[in-house]
C-alpha cells in the first residue's frame, strides 16, 4: 500500500469513526473505485460533479443498509452515465467541426450541464 493509500485509508477510517459509522470492514468503501469514478467525472463532466456523484454512491449504499454491492452497482451506473456523456460530447464536437464551429476553446466544459461561471 502506498503512502497516499495509507493516508486515504486512515482518513476514511477517521471519518467513519467521527461520524459513528462503525460498520464492519466488509462495508468499508472501495477507495480505488470511488477515486476512479470521481476522477473520471471531474475530467469529463465537471469538477464539482465528482463529489456529487460520490455522495449519491454513498446514499445508494446507505439506503441498501450499507450493502457493498449497492455501492458497486451505483458506481457502475454512474460510470455508464459518464460514458454516455463523453460519447454525446464527442459526437457534438464532431458535428460542430463539420458545421464550421468548434468547442475547442473549452473542450472540458463542452456540453457540460454545469455553467463554469457558477462554479468559479
């Protein structure tokens, strides 16, 4: 386990303890999956969308009585939504390029549902 991974695990353990989430280890979050989906969303949808998605993953797991399969399923669904978003954005960029327009000036926010001015 890397130093960063140790830190993140310690941080997650501290959060769980302080929030009195004394769940068994079987219900501990899969930090790698959470970080991966958050990174994917932040880079392809909008930075503030990452934490929102992880909130919903946690909510889905909580509503399923902490079932780790619920968190995994929520992560899978969110990954599919992000893939659809990326495909739609790429299709829009191709269409705009063939129409003589382009979203190249700000490709990370092209077709993003979140106005970047609201997040600054």
